[in-house]
């Protein structure tokens, strides 16, 4: 075998090995990029004041809801995520996957969970009609989104 053919064979082997390493590294780095970029999930709508009288009927309780929207193309696993009111009322998502480009509505009252509607199974209202903040956190406790409405309550008395 000539020196030039040996050199070509070594070069081809090194190039092939380099290509294999590059190919193997691509999916890992692409995956890491996706992992760092949090999917765009947000609180898209809130109905804090259910229509009609606040009589604590299940119908009235289910008229109070928060919508969560996934704006990305990929589904998001919401297992372990939480939705919390300013007063500390907390709903924990259990085994819920939100499809890409879809919305799920979390009702306060009782009902049967579906792909588009979840129920907290509470017998009392969660969201303050006049002023509150809904906070959505991921399974690591990081704030994903907040939605506030109404006036901020101040702790002084103005006699109004």
C-alpha cells in the first residue's frame, strides 16, 4: 500500500468519525435548546365573576374559570404545575397534557375533567370578583405567567 493511499484511508476514517460525532451531538444540543426555551404557555382569559348571583351553586362555581393557552406547536406536560390565587387557593395539575395551539379551561366547581375543561371540585369561589392575581407555575415552582385584575388593595382606610 502506498503512503498516499494510507493517508487517504486515515483521512477518510477521521472524517467519518468526525461526522458521526457531529451527528450524535446534534440531537443533544437541539434538545438542550428546546429545554431551555420554555414553551409559550400563558393565562389567556379569566372569568372571576361568574354570571348571575353568587349563590355557590355548582353552575355558578363553574361559571368562574381561568383559561390556560399553549401558543407553541408542541404539547406541554402540565403535570405538577399549579394555578394559585392571591389568597393562596391552589390547584395542582395532575396528569394533564396541553396539546399544541390549544386552550384548557379550569373551572372552580365540580365536574368531569376533559381535554378542554378541568374542575377544581371546590364548593366555594376561588377568584375575587374585584381584585385578584392568578399565578401559573411550572413543576419546578417557576412563574410561567400571572394575570391580575381590579384595583390593588391598600391597607389604609379611606372611609369610602
